[in-house]
């Protein structure tokens, strides 16, 4: 069993009967969704899923997990998602799977969020992983140029066919190769101010817990003060 599978299965224990559960996106969240489906079938728990991407929607439907759209619920009890990097103060970069916008929306309306990662994603400071910025296509080449001028080393997110990728929300993604993000709060505020930026992959103060996959087994870390 790989580390992603290990944490995906472990974290599903936090899903309780009757919950509205935010179902994250990516190769780690995949195993959590699979385990939730198994628990529904074999243990008889009933949950309602709120998905964060078309990919997760397809998986959840195949597993027979009943779904509601985010606007059909007032809040989500618990959202479990992967992450691309988590800093020592539990800020995160997400969006490697291009689902950051819907992931952040679902997380925002969740009472609690847990991230599941393998230990390679726990870092001191964020930034080694390119920071995804989701942008409206109109004017995006000018925004790209602005990022170049700022020295943010932008790169278009492309498909396997080398086309600009279009997100589930109908937007483009520009990845910023920043190497190190000294002040995630300040950068998040800055990115929020660019016209044409729909959302960015800095997830600030969003989680209460991380479940980390290590060769010794899953390790749970509670975020202090949450
Ligand atoms: C998708 C995400 C994913 O959660 C993140 O990229 C981690 O993915 P994986 O578990 O496949 O490494 O943010 O937008």
C-alpha cells in the first residue's frame, strides 16, 4: 500500500454517519473517496458528498455516493482534501490538480478541513511547488506579462496536448515559480488584488488537522489553536 492510499483510508474514519462531506481532488483524495464509498457499502454509513471537481464527481457517482452541489447545502461538516505543499505553520499550496477554485469554495463553507499528504509535501516554507493562479481568459496574456515583469516566472498550465488547460470553472491557470514564499499572507493579499485573478492556490488558515503518510504509518498533526 502506498503512502497516499494509507492516509486516504486512515482519514476516512473521521467521516461519520449523516455527515455532509466535502470530497477533495487528486491522487490522495482519490483513496479517501474510495474508502468512504466502501464504508457506505460495507458499514452502512450514510453520507452526502459535495465534490470539488468533475473528476471527483465522476468517481463519487461510480461509487454510488449521493451528491449535492455546494449551493444545495448551507455548510459542509467536514472536507478532506490533498495538498501540494504544507508549511511548518500549516499554510498550504493547492491546485496541482487544477481544482483550486472549487476546492477553496467548498473549504470556505466547511466547518472543518483536513488535508492528507505524504511526508514529501511537508516543508519549512512554501514555494518550491509552483503556485497556481486561476485567471479569467479575457486579458490573461496581459496578466501573464505583469507576472513576468514582477519576476514571478509565470507558466501556462497546459494539457497533455500542449493546449492551455481550461479548468472546471472555465478559466486558465498560470503557475508561478517563486522558489520560496516568505510571507504567504502578503502574497495572498497581493494576488487577490489583480484584476482577472479568480483565485490562487494559497490556502491560508484553513485546516484543523493534517494526516501525513510516513513509512512508519499515518501521523496525525493537529493545527494549534484550531
Ligand atoms: C488539486 C489539488 C490536490 O489536492 C493536490 O494537487 C494534491 O494532489 P495529489 O494528492 O494528487 O498529490 O489541490 O487541485
